[in-house]
């Protein structure tokens, strides 16, 4: 008597949330985000985070920055339909 083996099932992969997507989510918030918030969320260095924001600008996303209580905040004011 032969026994049939069940085919190996692959674990279901979770959709990966990229650091770029996390950065965009922070910048889309009503109040935007500070550089420190972006660095903490992405675990990038400040210069890497600034470079990623430059990449977003090159992709057509319009960013705005302003100071409130001596803290600079960045936010997205306009973006193309497919930004990610």
C-alpha cells in the first residue's frame, strides 16, 4: 500500500510595507512629519531620509515644509496618481 504525500504548502507571505510607503504615509498625515519622526519610523539616518524625500520630489510628489515652534515639519501637498 502506498501513501500519498501531501504537497508542501507555502506559507502565505504578508504584504511587505516598504520604508518608502511608510515615509509617504507619514508625510500624508494632516500635520505632516518631522525629520525625527521619519528617521524613527524608517530606521534610516537623517541624510538618507532627506535623500528619500528628494526621490519623492523627482517622482512628482510636491512636498511642503514649514516651521512651527522652531520645529520643521514636512508634508505632501500634491502627488501623481501612482506615487509608490
